[in-house]
């Protein structure tokens, strides 16, 4: 499943420094943790006003995970 | 006139200038991607650097196509079987380019989510991405299975029901937190009703509509 690629595509399309975007996935049996690293100055872009963009990414991720009966957690790291 | 062209120059700036005159628009309203960057200055004199770009004018059509491509990519990465169609014609209104996209999926509701949360998430992200690429003034609307219309209808009904409750109990009725668009639907649904008035309270994602009965409502006449 391309959860990692999904988050990477979204993040790179939102930031000023796409080269600094790093996504890793720690896969569990039921739950996967996706870690998104962006440049410090791009943090606001992936989080958005009142966390709206981060929430949108998480919502999309949840929908994609539901489809394969899994659960995904997104961690945004500076 | 074409909206998308490829040009070459000694620098990005130079290639952009060529694109600007060929597209017949100002440089500022051009979106571009660098296709090739070659530096052959070591070979000999006169060759130098060469940059090839694909330049796009900001028009309703190019914005619509780019938005469609972005949403399709998201759906593909989610491994969802769905196609995106441009609904109606993209249009320019008050310097804003409006684009209407429709997702044609399997109708499972997966792409809608609870109270349209997933659909709103797609819309939010596509808007962010598109406005970044085209430096603002774009509004992308995303719909599927006629959800927006159905939501508007059910919210209007809810608003009417709750306004009856407010009139009957003579107490304010608080609705659940709603998005800005949904709150607007509620306000609009009740704006003609003189017996109550509506306002929003709360902050950010917790903002909700309150329906307040007007003092001395008509219908209950004294004297």
C-alpha cells in the first residue's frame, strides 16, 4: 500500500523545500505510523491554520487505510 | 492561443521571458516547471547553460486541468477506483478562477466520509496545492454523488426543525459545530424567518450556529 507515497506527494506539493521532505513508515500488524519530516520553515504549510491542513492529510490517510482495514497515524516532525 | 508551451533559454528567467511573450501574458501569471537544465560551458565557448521549461498561463482551463490531475493523483495513490471529471466550465469571477470537479467512484461513501469530512479534505488539499502553484485566487470545488446538494438540503431541513424548537421553547438552540460553508447554509435557510435570528459562536473548528428566538415573536399577539 502506498501510504508513504500518498503523504509524500501531498507534502511535497505543499512546501517550499520539497527536497527536505522525508517520509518513513513503521508498519505494525494493524497500525502503521507514518512520520513526515519537513523543513522547519515549511512546518506551517503542512499544518495549516488551526491545524486544518494536517487534519485534511490525516482524514485522507484514514480513508485510504479504512479501505484496507488498517489504521494509520501521522506524525509531523520538524 | 495555446496555454501551455515549452521554451528554452540561457536561464530560467530568460526562458520565462520567452514564454511570457509567446503566451502573451505577464511573467507573474506564468506557472512553470523546469524540464531540463544542461550546463555545457566546459565543452567550449558559446554553448553555456541551457534551461528548458514548460510554461503554463493561468487561465480557467489550465487551472482546471491541473486541479483535475492533482485530485486524480491523490485518488490513484489511495488505490481508489475513481475518475475525476471537470464539471461545467471553469470560470473567472471577480478575479477568482472557479473550478468544479466531480469524482466518479463506486458510490461506497468512502470518498465522502462523516458529514463530508473526506470530501472536504480533498477539496482543502487540492485548493492549497493549486493556489500554491498558481499563486492564489483559485477556488476548486470538489463533489461526488451530488453530495454537496444533498448536504445543503438536509442542513436546511435541520435548520427549520431547530428553529421550530427555538420558537416553541423560547430558548436558544445550539447546533453541532459545522464548517464555514455549512454554517452559511444554516444562516441562509433561516434568514427570512422574523421570529428567530441566527449567529455563530465559538472559535475555529468548534464554531457553531445558535438559533435565538426574537423577543416578542409575531404570532403571539398581546392586547
